[in-house]
């Protein structure tokens, strides 16, 4: 994900078409990569997304605020890498999407 403007974090994500693993079991943890928007030198933050830890998108935003430095007001929004679409819930994140 990256921060657009100065306070939004963008992510590369795809809409999930399937929430199961290759073996057919439901996926319990997804791994997502988050980037700061407008900062080509910033490395990504790889974060496992588990519904037991992050029940809401706000809990994820709070945790990202502690993991991404240099944001005076913290992470306030998630968007796609291009900044065209907002990520409004955890179900929109796809496992290992870059």
C-alpha cells in the first residue's frame, strides 16, 4: 500500500473471486503488501491479515500506523496502488497480491 497525498496508504489488491485455498479449505489468513504513496524509496510492509487479529479495517489502519514511519497523522485510508479505488473492508484484499 502506499500513501497518497500525505496520509493515505495504497495497496495493490485484486477483488477476491475465491476465498479458498488450492485444497478447497477456507483461507484464514491473507498476506498483503502495503506501500507509501509517492515515495519510490519506501520498501513495502508485508503483513498477514487474519480476521481474529483484525476484525475491522480500522484495526488494520491502527496497526499500519505503528509499522509505517513518517506519517504525522497516521494511516487514515487504504487505496489501490493506482489510487483509483478505496479499500473499504478486509474482504477486498487478496492473498499475496502485489
